[in-house]
C-alpha cells in the first residue's frame, strides 16, 4: 500500500509544484504591473530605451495575463512527463516555448507604440476613435470566425492537445509543444490583445478583464458561446462609435 501511495503521490506533488511556481510568477508579475511598471512610460525616451521598456512591460504583462490560462496545459504536460527524471525541466521548457511565441508577437505592438505619438497627432482624436471603431469591428468579425473557434477548441482540451500532437521526447519536443500551443493561443487571443494596444488601454484593469475572459473562453463550459457574445458585442460597439461619432 505504501509504494502505491508514493507512486500516486508523485504526480500530485508535481502538480502542486507546477501550480505553485506558475502562481508565484503570476503574483510577481501583477505586483510589477501595479507597482514600478504602472507609473513608467516611454515619454521622451530614446527609441532604444522606449523599446526596451515596452518589451519589458510586454513580457511582464504576458506572465500576468497568459500564464494563468496556460497553467492547465502545463499541469497536463507535467502529469504526462511525471515519470521521466527530467519532467520538471520539460514543463519549464514547455512554458518557455509558449512565452517565446507571445514575446515575438510583441514586436508588432512595439512598432505600433513607437509610431503612436506621431500617428495620434497626425490623424486627430476624432479620427483616432474611428480607427478604434474599425478595430472593434475587426475584433468582432474574428471572434465569430471559424479560425477563432478552431483555435479556441484546441485550447479547451489540454490532454487532447498532447494526445493529438507528437513532437518527440526531450527538451526539443517540449519546446516545440510549447511553441505550438503558444501559436494556437495567439491565434485565439491576438485580436483582443491588439484591441487594447490600438486604443491605448494597456492598464491593469483591462489586463485583468482580458485575463479572466481568456480563461473563461478556454475552460468555462460556455466558453465558445462567450467568445461569440464578445464578438457580437464588439460589432455593436463599433457600430455605435461610427454612428454617433463619439469622441472622449
């Protein structure tokens, strides 16, 4: 009986360690977002300094927002690799691969943010909010698209994800697994992430809203329906902005 308990306890302890480490990372990231990074801004910094600051903020934001939604995948991978002597390393590499994809995606909003001050001055506030309306419409269309639903359904079954893909064993396989899941997750969430970049709403409040939304979409029983509701709501909001010509 003792050996069986010990064997059964290994995955359980591994799960607790995985959740604990990722949880501490998320708490630390939120502490930075609500503390030092909350008051920092690119301001009149040089392009190089502004780029470093933005990417630092982007990476911390990724940990704060996206690690909670990747945790069930990491736990599933931990259970699959629990019997391997380097199981903990494989889980870490998997999460690293996931974050690398999202970090690379941050180069797009970086370029956008570096151009943002001049763009705002050139097009004016009213036109800027028309651009926000068009972005909302694009978000709505994508939320209702087959591509969004396909990516979302792939994210909703952690065990199914690993059972239907094979990148081989070892750290390279773990990195590929993490990168693939990161790409699928990016396909699922890029539109909403892009929205907060375009309208300049990269605040802790909006980050928290999106983090909860991403988790609900992926793991709530009615996640797919929620995604469609968000899509429909985005289209309605876009139409309201364009019709009323509202400006802040």
